[in-house]
C-alpha cells in the first residue's frame, strides 16, 4: 500500500487490486487504509459543530487524499459496483452518511445496465 501511495504521489496512473469485497473492507483493513487516504482519530471540542451534530467526542476521518480517484467492487462475473468519487465515498462512510454508487450489470445479451443506488 505504501509503494502504491508513493507511485501515485508521483503522478503515475495506477490500476490495482486489493483483498476485500467492499470499500468497507478496505476501511477496516489497517494495512490497506493508505490506499483510501489513511485514517486518523480526532477529538472534538464541546462547541465544535461536528461534535454537536454527531454527539460524540472523537471521530475517525480520512488523513489525506486517496491513491485512486475511483474504486470498483467486483460483485460477480457480470456485476460491479463503482464508487466514482472515492474520497467522498470514504468520508461519507466514516460520517455514517449515505453514499451514491453505480451498480453496473451486463445481461445475457451483452447489454450493460447502470443503476445509481444510495447505499
């Protein structure tokens, strides 16, 4: 993951695979979180608007920009879920907010169906 971050920071375009089935799996995997921007825990003051809306003193947030702009979850031989804005997707998940994804499926006739979903 660190090598991919270094290469990506130099402006080289990357395509990579990682162990996990969903973006949630990457967020939970401490060895791979650098790919999605890394995670850090912050303490919030009592008057911080984020504390007031979340009702908790500590939050987990993304430390930096992800190595990749988008993420594709392979769900099956003819089905994928696409996170077009990976940074926003990670932030939404960490904040407990819904995330908009594209579900792409190829039917038996070879036609691709694209559906926007809130997950």
